């Protein structure tokens, strides 16, 4: 979808992008070959033409920061295929909802193959280095909760990356509610030992662990692992459905 995108060009809105697609100009290369036939003013066509040349150069050099600087946040999902190898799925557990007074107990990262866990009073400081390996973050409600919470505790961490928040991306597809509700709607089932674990229980598990129950931490880790690994399933689904809704349904 990145090479089909024109909305990163200054002054280009959704209507213009759809108009380009409807004229059977579906990619940057198509535009360079056929832009003269478009019913757009010459200055706008020249603006797009110039920016597309820069886009192709950035793409060929894997300078995805170029697109991050120019692409609206709601469109970050369009870069998912290009950044799949530099994408992580992130979820945190905390002792409460107040980012200033409560603590992060666990941060989970999943790269599509392996999961990493960063636990308070163990290795949570290692998260600062680990997150540097990724150019895209996928969360569920991370824009409102996970990322602001981490920033409050670790203000030196750079989160200036592509970020797909599935809470909002999936709302565009008609899916609303919490992560567990959407998982059920999607037919994603968790193991029996996780059926009753939710955010409130995650807090209780942490306190049990701090009182000496190591099995409570093991269950908390499995709960977080299910969260981050299921995010990939939801992201793969969301990418294809948004592509269908915003692009394939428009083209001739």
C-alpha cells in the first residue's frame, strides 16, 4: 500500500487520491507514466510528480523516515508490509491506570517470531535498547495508554516511529470494544488458564508474585504473551481489510 499512497504529498487529500486511483493510476510508477491525462491543474500535477520522484528515491533507499514525517498517523498501517521485519507488537501491564502514580510491571514485545519480556525489578531497563530495533509499533489502545505510560516512566525513550493502534484502526472496520471482545468476534480463543485473566487480575497476579508466588508471574507472562501475539493476527487481518476498504473497492 505504501507505493499506492499519495496522501503523504503536501496538499493532497483523500478525494484527490481517489480521483488518481479511479483514473487507473494505482502506483507512483503509473503516475509518472500517465499523469498528463489527469483532470488536475498543472501546478498540482507538477507538485505530485516532484514529490513522487522523492518518494521513489526514499523507498529505494529504505528511507522510511521520509514517509513517517509526511504521512498522517491514521495511515501508518499502509507501511506495514514494508516494515514487517522492523515491526513489534507491544503491550504493558501495570499496577493501575495512573501513569504518574502507578508502576509498569511488565512490557511485552513480539516481533512476529519471538516474544521478549521486560519485568520490573528484573530487566525492565533493557527495554530502552530493545525498542530501538523497531521502526513500527502495533498496539491496542497504545496511543492512549501504553505509550504515554512508558513515556511517563522513561521520558528518554524515542517513540517517534510508525504506530498502528488497532483500537482505532479496527474501529474503521466496525469492530469496537476491548481487545478480548474483538478477539472473540474474530474467533481467537485463549487457553483455558487465561480465560479469566483480565487487566484487574493482572494487577492481582503481580502482587501475588511480589509476595513470593512465582507461578503468578508465569501466568502473568502467558497473559501478556497472548496479548502481543494476538495483536499480530489482528494486524494482518486489519491490513488486508483496510486495503480492501480504502483501495481495492475504489479502483476500476
